[in-house]
């Protein structure tokens, strides 16, 4: 990942530095009191890629990426969300239980301090522990959702959020609070099956034609829709048998597997969140398109697509923590 | 794998050399006209581990492992089954369609000949192509089932075979013919999730106590039994969240994942083969015990466990091909 630094002149004075600090990347946002982003900095120093281990490494990255801001506006509040609050992070912010809203996050936040005396308020992740089922956890997505609520306050009444990715999240929200969620390891399943299982052997790096890709993806969705409990370990073998028997071109097999796995997630996710609450998709555009296609194929209402809501979410968290006197909302 | 050669003296004269030639191992059986094994040879020269590529490599292994038999009893018929008949094998024996019995295998067999003039009859795999679903394939398991029918002729009327493994097979048989089957990538899913996904990070090499292991395995089974369509990509995440939240000891997480994946296979397999036909388990003893536990947990009738039926199956194939005048059946 490259580094980007932008700076907008002639804006309102800064009121917050917000850090979106994940496993593999660091993003910082300088914001004014209305939540408008004045400047950004980014780098590859995710929590697993620090220049040195431990608290010193975190402080060093913050100084390197945000030093000029901190020097020019000393005393600006700093907040952070994502894996920076995990057990492998700067300081662990234990999971807060659902139901949860930004005020919950603020109450469960923890503080880290750099050798230079800069204090960073770190948001916790969330724990959902429904009776009779294994617990589920998230860290980072709760900030994205806080951002979505700031961008689209009407969603606070009732909504279902889908955040596709390596570990997709399906999140239910009522009256501004996250009431429950489920993680789907869809992206990671796809990656390990493609790169580490026999299924990858027939797959090629050659991209299929657009029409061929869409047909294979749709065939995977169809199979998922027709599935019964437990069928997935059987159905994934079709990504081999369709190729072995010449019924699908090798270039299309990965698309088929993508449709099959996303289809399974969507079948299960829709059953889990049954109802009429609006669907919201938050994430990378290409991946969100795949999920929108799957939702449409299964007759779900068209989802509202949102981009990266992390900066707005970190601002929402800072306001809830009383670090920023919230000005006008200009999402 | 080490090499084993045994030789029983004072038996009936040899009538067949049978080769069980898979991806990672070679096993040879010298048999009399009743199917009794007189001597065995084995080595690590699976089709992906030949001393040299191509037909020469296959001929060389056969000469090295079975040369003394071929020299002492020239003209003995030789049959082979398993991946030796795949596109990467000695000579491809294309999949024969279901329904299929040993006579079907004999009709679709192909022959390879060594430079020394030894002829080897290679059994085909099977193709199951149900309308409206992806095709499925097997290669090697059809021989195991032919062996089970020779060992337990009463099963020929109607039976359901489960062959657990990297790619488990659930096979339906009626009136001596395989009428359909389904592959489950359960073993490979477990391996890639354990060794190549985030789930493996919390797992330890320390073995859990027997009671703890059984409880974790049962918890995985329970979750599988409670699952709806598409739930697996969500449920596997519990192998992380249960560990992260301290609700399951790291040593037990792999057992939980094993129970969850086998449970999914069994839920689906039982639904697919609904009925009253007897269940038969063929495979490695420890793995078969796991499946027997799962079947019992789901209220299925107790399965009949069988060991390695490949030698008997190769004999059955040789008889069907007219290479051996079948003597008395002494399974």
C-alpha cells in the first residue's frame, strides 16, 4: 500500500485525529468539529507490520504519520478503532456486550499514552453471546456501523448491515443499537480453498469472459439456494467435478466457487435476519456488487450501498466519548 | 511408508496379482483363486511419487515390487485400481456411468503393457450425473465397495456406504449396483482450515484429555445438527470465537471443528440417502469411530464397520473381467 497525504486549506480548525488501525494498514484522518475530513495519512503499518513490537512501535507509527498535525495543533484529541484494540494491539479494549451503540463503545474504551504524552482513546470490539449458541465477536465493524448511522440517521430505527470480506459480518440494528450479529468466514474460505486445496488445481489465473463469469457465479448461487443443511462440504466438490468432466471451463471455476460460497452466506444470513428492515452493504465496491447480485437472485430487497464509513464512525465514537463537542452534522 | 513383504507358504497356487495404486502409496496382493491373499508388497510409490515420470515409471515400480512373483509365476493376470487409472495415471480409464457393478467396471477397464510384456487391467472410476445437479466422480472407492459386496454378499440387496477421508464418499447401492453417490470434502476442509486459516492460530499441538476431546467433538456435532442451509461459513468461526472468549480450551478447538465438519457431512448425507438401507463404514479405524459417534448422535442405525476391502474388491473386479475363474468364496 502506498502512502497518501492530502491537505485541504481554508477549512474550519481541526477538532480530532481519528485512526482506523487494522491488521494490515494504518489510516489517519484529521477532522473538524462537524466531522469533515480535512487531511488524511495512510501507510502499511497495520498492527502486524509495526517498525518495532509493542507500545513503542504504535507510538512511533503515530508520530511518523501524524507528527505534523500533533505539532501544529497540540492537544487535539485522538481516537482509534479496529485491531489496535485487540490483544495483539496497542492496548486491549475488551469486547463490549450487545446491545451496543456509540455510547457503549465510549464507556468501554481504553486509553494508551505515547512517551510524548499523546493520549489515544481506543474503541472496544463487540461480543454477541446469544443463549445456546457460540459467542461471536467483531472489532472494527462496529465503527463502520456507527459511521453509517451518522451518514444515514434514518437507518437507526431498524436496519440489517452486511459487511462482506474475509470475515463477513451480518449485523442487526434496532433503535440505534446493535442487537446481534454473525460472522461468516466466506472470504477466507474462498482463499484457502483456492490456494491450498485440490480445488485450486484446475483453476487458472486466466480471467473468464464477463458473460462466462456471470453464468458460473449464478450457477454457484443456484446451487446454494437449492442446498439443505450440511450440503456445503459436498457442493464445493462441484468446483472440481464440473472442471474434470469438462462441463465448466477452468477459467470459470473460481467464479462458480465464489457464487457458491457467497450464496451460502446470503441464504443463511437472510434466514437469520428475517424481516423487513432495510439492507445496507458496506465495503469494497466490487465485492459489494457480488453480494448485491446474490441478494437480488434470492429475492431480497435491493440493498443500500455505502462506501468506507470508518472516518464518520470514529467521529461518532469521539462525540459519544465527549472528546468533540459535536457541531453541525455534515455527513 | 515402510515396505512390507510377507509370504505365506503351503497355500493354494497364486491366481492373481492385484494392485491398489493410489496417489501416495502402492500396495500389491498376490492372491489364490478363492481371493485369499498369499503375499503382499507395499511402498510409497503412489502415482505422484514415481521414480520417473510416465509409463516407464509405473512399469519400474511394478517390476521392483512384484518382480519375484512375476518371475516365479509368469503369465499371472494383473489388475489395478485407484488413481493409477486417472488422467495422471499409467493409462486413463475414463469414468463409467452409474448405475454400475463389477461387470460395468470390467467392461470399461483399459489395459497397460510393460516393456517386458506384462499386461495390467486397470479399473475405471465412476461418474454420477444426476439431472439438475453437478456431476460427481469417484476413483478407487468403487473397488472398496466391490470388496465389501464380496465380503458381505447380503449387502448387495440394498446398502448405504460411507467411506470417510480427505474426500468422503456416501454411496447408495441397490441390487448389487451403485446407483448414486456424493463426495464431501470434509477431510480436506478440516486440513486447510487447520493449517492455512486463522482458525488454526488458536489451536495447539497439545492433545486434549479424552473427556475434553469428546465434549468438544459433541459440541461441534450439536451445532451441525442445529444448522440451517448455508450456516457452515458462520459456524466454523465458532472454532475461533469459543477460543477467543475463553469458553473452550485451545487444545479442544480442533476436536470441535472436526465434530462440526463431520456433523455437517452426516446431516447432509443422511438426508440425501434417507431410508432404511443398512449403513456400512469403510476406512481407517479412528476416523470410522468419529463417524460412528456422529451417526449415533443423529439417531442413525449403528453402521457395520469394515476394514480395508480393496484386495477383495480387486479380486471381484478380476473375476468380473474373466481373468480368474472364481473358486470358492472365502472372504
